[in-house]
C-alpha cells in the first residue's frame, strides 16, 4: 500500500506500470482524510504469481512518499513496526525534520539540501520533480517488496536529492 496525496497518484501509477505492475487500485480517503489517496497494489509483479501482493491495512507494508521540494524521500512501515509515524498530524513536515535530524546526528554526507529545504517544506511548498522522484522511489520499493527483497523500514528511510 502506498499512501500519498492525490497529485502524486498519476506519477506513481506511471512508475509502477513501467516496472511491471498492473491492476493498480486507487482509493480516495474518507471525508476526514480528503487529501489522502491510497494505492493498493493487488496484482502480480512482472507476471510472477508467487509474488502476488495483497495489501490490508497494517497487515502488509505501507509506503509513505515525501516531496521534500529539493528532493524526495520515503518511509516504509512493516507489520509490527513502531507506529509513531502514523500518529503525526503533519507527516511530511515531521518526516523532513526527523530525517534531517537523523542525518545531522549521524553526520551523514549529502543531506544538507534537506535542512536547507525545511523552511519551504514548513511553508507547504511542493515541487513536481520531487513528486516524480518520490514516485520512482516508491515504485522501486514496491517492486523489491513484491519479489521478497529486504527493504529499509522505519526508523530507516529512503532519501534522494533532485537531479536538476
């Protein structure tokens, strides 16, 4: 399951189809979640019936994409993971601050762009390139899950700067 805003859906569907997914089901959020769209991937990946994906809330991986204006990121919640992430009211801002703090604490190189983008993220700015990049990251994560590869999951994350 991939959870994101409606503007993100067309990018993700395109990326998923490009790497072999079909029969992608898109569900819009309830009235209390108007800006949330859920993409349930319920078909085989590249025709491999043994890797059939069936997603149910909290019983399968949930992928959260993030447009960080100057780049993109994603977090995966696996069944049994800490659900701290799910309790956040502004998940995008929380994720940007969490990842930025994580990078600073561990003195990781290549993350400075995220700290510099925090004011824009807090102001609600979005970037089409970042959304496309987030879609690409999510599609690759979904493919890895589909074929049984290990993926990073919360508290770990995926992060990539825009290549523009």
